[in-house]
C-alpha cells in the first residue's frame, strides 16, 4: 500500500461500492480504510450525544482523537467542550 487511500475522498456511497466490489486487494484496503472512517464518525456522534444527554465533558488522552472531535464540533456547530488529558508516567 502506498498510502494513496488517505488522499481519497470518502463518502458512504463509495464505502458501500467497495463493500460490494469483491475486487482487488487494493479495493479491500480502500474499503477497510473507508469503513474505519465511518466507524470513527459514528463514534464521534455517539460521544456528542452522550455528553449532551448526561451534561458531561468529553475527554481523551489521544491528540489525534482530540483534534478530530474538535474539528467535528466546529463543522457540526456542536458545543466545543472537548478536553485533552495529557498522560504522564507510562
């Protein structure tokens, strides 16, 4: 894999098409990457729903997840209450 899948624009229709293609190994890689994006998006929505329902602040110790959630909050006009926990000692 050359990483070009990371430059591909993904949407649900494309992921569905890859899931039905039964094509090449490369198609399988594109599908797996797209499916991971779908799962991550669903997880972010669920995190936001839980945070609002329970009036709590989302917290993560992952800089990548923090940045992704912050970007989603901005894009979806969600409250921006994300917190990054900096872990030490491990």
